[in-house]
């Protein structure tokens, strides 16, 4: 079962709270297990393009079942195949830190993508959102 709208909003709120505490302005995108947008929140001051980047990061994580840093490795090792798969989705995939798969055990519920800060800061915001939803 995919993330509910309420869970998606909780994830976004927690990621935004973490960003505010770190003095950041980010966009958080949550997609379902098929990579379709469930919810998106762009903080005041977050770069306009961060909305598309956050969603593209989340879609990649969802359809590949890999977090962004792992997905970047796939792109490095199998670039041509990665590009072919990227053309099959409704938007290009961005394999970068700041995206993570949302799992319940082995079941993929969706994914989150964060954009607007440095890669490691995007990842920390995503992790804060995941912790709020998954109780970790």
C-alpha cells in the first residue's frame, strides 16, 4: 500500500522543520511506489527549479528502489541503460543524494526527494521526514 496523503504531508512537514532549524529553504517531493507525485511542498525562498529537481530525485528512487547515492552509482556503472530507463518515465531521473525509498519491511511505499540545499543537507532533510513517518 502506498503512502497516504496524510503520511506524505507529515514527511514534508518534518523535512521542512529540519530545514528551518538548519537555516535552509528546500522543496520536498513525495511520490508513490510507481513514481507518481503524491505531495510537494516548496518552502519560501527555495529555488524555483528545486520543485522539479526534488520530484525527479524522488521518481528515480521509487522506480529503481534505490536511494539517490546508490542510484548515482548505477548511472556511473551502467550509464546507457540508466539513460534508457530515464526516458521511460514521465520526467528525467536525477540520481543524487537527497532522495530515499520509503519502505515498510521489504515493501516499497514510495519515495522522497529533497532539493534546494547542498546534497548532504538535502539527504538530512529527507532522513528527518522519513523518521517522522517510519518512527525511526
